[in-house]
C-alpha cells in the first residue's frame, strides 16, 4: 500500500500515449510558430504570438463550457455522480490556467501591435470578467463540507456563471460600441493568413485540445484520489472514535 | 529587435506555466496516491 | 404515515469537517416518548439532534425520521421538527411578541396560537413588547421556547433547554413538554440536568463517543 | 391532534413576512442610516478629493453614484445575512418549511428598499456635490433606472449572500463573487444615469436601451435566484 516510489499515479497507457503525442505536438508547434511560419504582412514577427494565444483562449472558453455541462449533469438526478463534479472542477481549473495565460500573452501581443497592453475591447473585457468569475468558482469549491455539498454548491454557481457570461458580454459590447469610437480593428492589425500560418494555428488548436484533455483527465483523477484519501481518513477516525467508546 | 523578447516571452509564459501546473498536479496526485491502493483506482 | 417511527437510526455516522462526531449511532424512538440524551461534552448529543432535524448530512449508515429517509430526503424532515439549539434563533432588534409571531407565522400558526404560546411561557405580560436585546439570558430562552411552542412540531429536539432558566421557567418547560408528549409529539432532550430531566423523561439514553447506549425506561 | 396539520405558507406570504421582518430590524437597528449611508457619503466626498476638478466630477458623477452604491451594497448584504446567522436564526429558517423562493424574494425585497434609499441619497449628493442636474424627463428615466438597478443588485446580493452566510470565513468571498456578476448593472445604470443627468450633452432618449438591459438583468436574476436560492442556503 505504501508505494512511495510510485511515480505514475493518475496515468494510464492511454494518457501516456496522449502525453507523448501532445509533447511532440508542442515541439512541432514551437518550431513552426517561432521559426518556420512566415512573418505577417501587417504585423510582422509578432503574429507568432497568435499560435500560442488564440488556441489557449479558445480552449479556456471550451473548458468553461465543459464545466457548465458537467455541472448540469451533476444536478440532474439521473446522471448525478461525483465524477461530473470533479470533471467540472478540473475543467474550470484548467480553464482558469489557460485564460490567465491568454490574458498575459494577449496583452504582450497587444503591446506590440496596438502599442498598449490593454484595451477595453468587448471580448477582452468579457474575458477578464470570466477569469475573475471562475477564480471565485474555484474559491467556492475550496470552502469545505462533504463531497456532495461541495458538488451541489459549485454546480449551482457554475450554472449562474453560464447565465452571467452573455449578460456581461452583451453589456460590455453595448458600452463599447456606443462610447468607444477608436476600435482595435483598422489599425493595420489584420492578419492575412497564408497556408502555413493557417496550418500552424490549426496545429495550435489541436495541441491545446490534447493538452486540455490530458490535464483534465489527470486533474480529475487527482481530485478523485483526494476524495478517496478523505474517505479513508474517515475510516481511521471512525475506528478511533469507536475504540474510545469501548473504554 | 524589440519584439523578440515579447514573442519569446509569450511562449515561455504559456508553456512555462502549464509545466508548473502539471508539476503541481503530479505532486498532489502522488501524495494522495500513497494512501490509496492501486486496485481502488477506477482507471487502473 | 401513521406507522412510521419518529426516529430510527442504525449505524448512523455524521461528520464535522473530517471528524466523525457520530460514529455509528443506533437509536429508535417511539411516538410520545420523552427521551433524555445524557453524556459528556463532545459525545455527539448536539450533532445527533441536528441530524434528526435534517440539518446535517447522514454520512453513512441508515436513518429515518418521521418516515423520511435521511440520506435522500432529509429536507422533507425539517418542517416537521422543532429544534431548540444552543443558539436561540431570535432577532435581538425585535420584541418578544414580534419574534414569536414571526416564527409562528413561518409555519402558518394563527394569531390565537401565537398568543397561546406566549401565554404558555408567561411572556404575555410586561415582557411582551420588550426588545430581545434587552432581555436576560433566561428570558431569551423563554422566548425561544415560546417560538418553539408556536411551531407545533411533531418531533421536538431540545439542546440544553433548561440552561439559563430559573426554577419557575424550568417547571413551565417540563409541563409544556409533558403536555406536548401527551398530545402525541415525540421529544428528545439533551441535558446535563440529570435529576430534573430524569423525572421528565420516559427513557434515558447515554451518548458516548458518537454512539448511543440505551439506559432503559425511567419510572 | 395526530399527524401533520401544518399549513405551508405560500411563497408570497413568506416573502412578505421576511421583508417586513428585515425592514423592521433595519428600522430598529438603523445600520443603513447610521453606518452605511455615512460611509457612502464619505466615499462621494473622497471621490471629489481624488478627482479634484469640477469639470471631471461633473462628467463622472453618474459612475461615482453607482460605484458608491455598489460598494455600500456589499455592506447591506453582509448585514442582511449577519442578522440571520448571528443567533442561529438560519437554522430556524431552514427548519421552518417556509419555501426558499419566498425567503429569497423577501430578503431581496427588503434589500431593494434599502438600496433605493441609498441611491436617492447618493443622487441627491451628486446634485449637491458634483453639480449634476436633472430635467423632468431625466427624472422619470432616473427613477425607473434606480428601480431596475436596485432590483438586480438585490437579487444577486441575496443569492450570493445566502451562499456566504453559512459558515465563518466566507464573508470575504462575497465581493469576489458579487462584483463580476453585477458589472452589467454598473455599466447600464451609469449610462442611463448619464442620460438622465445630461452628462456630456447625452440626450435622455439614449438612456432607454440601458434601462432595457437593467430590466433584463433584474428579471433574469430574480427568477433564477428564486429557483436556485434553496440549494445555496440549504447546506
């Protein structure tokens, strides 16, 4: 039982294969993105950031969609299972990670192309709100209580976030179009994609998707392990408390 | 070129923080895995 | 529903955080009984009462209260029990009457029933219009008991109800409980006032380290 | 006397009962009038110090009114649930069998009334301190905006307040959860108020679409809150 030297705890042959493919993909993406693909006519070299930034942002959105769906699956009585809750949690965590990264890379990209780290563009602002919302979601997951308490509380919160996102996006967009004439577009930032650039972006999406699946699988299993550890801790505590009564 | 630092930086930030996250997940699962026998893990 | 036992716990486990406060409790209570829960601090008396009120999750084991399964349907139990915990559940800015009326009305009690409850705990006089924040600890306990009376619960769960009450208040409380039991309610009282509660109770059980030991009927 | 003869209070009766109770507590305790309102006013004065220019103040007055409202809202929410959790009233509410939708609506209604008072005072402060002025039509827009915005704020506040009421150490979570959600209220109410004040020469007519946003927000969160509140409050 105490195999302290065990190295691969949450892996299976599938995730190992997936991991190897993902790693190869990352190498290929870096080589293509940084060296092989051409510079953009308008943006120059800075377009290379796109291959890391855009897929990350997309996958973050996808991760939050997965969180919402698995939360609904948990709340629906016929599919109620803590696995859904753990998938929701793992996905939200990976989503927050990817979104945090995209916010940073996006602002670096913005600094080069727009000359500013941040702009109050609707998509950017919504993304920032989304990020904070899911940071809050993760904080609520950490509040404690039993597994099912945690699951119910966070599932309701995740569905509220799904409701919140379109409202925030719509209001920011309305605010933006009415009050911000100088928009981001039309300042020589359009990217004209050639075949290789498109392929690199496509590869980026695939690599990030693989990375996402790998991360969520492992994180979800790690969460399951943590839940099991808590349960077996209860067994020990229960035995100790029962022994107390005998005396 | 000025932009070079930014471009490299964004790749470093991306894959660097993902690696850190992977490390933390692996570390946490190893710690938890010590107390859970292999046959109890549904995925094995 | 008439044949449902008020409380049936078998091997019930309830946790606070990671600590199993109830570690396999077995308890069956019949309708109309007044059961005294005794036992040292930290034995799990409060948790047992809260479990029966449907307020905390049944972690393991089986439990039914008033016919509802605690592991799947504990919310259905809640409105049929009356719980008096360590806290009184009163709003200090409201008067005695306002508090009792509020809690009575949440369960649909009529004005007459609320007035009767106030009278039952001798709160219909001078104290009626006094804000709870100006009352003594014993007077607050009385107010909480009046609110409990107004709830007309089927299962009364009382945690140290005698604490803070004066001699007259204790007599009144005992009389209220006896009357409720005669009328068909079931009562569980956790108390350290063994002598007093002992004469009130029809049966005593001892809670030790999260388990329940039956001490038999009291004559 | 055997069996249950407990009458379930309807959602409406519960909502009324809770709202009356909360407002009565506020009338006696005077937390809003003696603590939150002075705080909000101080914030308004501090804004004036920080921005230090009549022209700027006049331009940003609507935003400041709603920003001060938002911050004060956090205190009012915290107070609204401190009342329930300080002496175990929350447990009594949970075991009362009162419908959770009724509890939600009642608490939200009481919150909304308090927020309305707050907004009225803050708008008055803006008129005095920041020289905002309001036309007759602007007044109509402003009143409806205040109603819709406070309704939305109260709904969101009650929903997340219930979540953070349960245990200790959760109070600090409230701003993190509430503020991102109410961003549309801040945006919508500020723009609508700008039109009402005629800030930067914005016509009153431009404010109505923003009012629409606020109404949608208020309705959505009131309905969702009434449905979801039970599972957030019932641990």
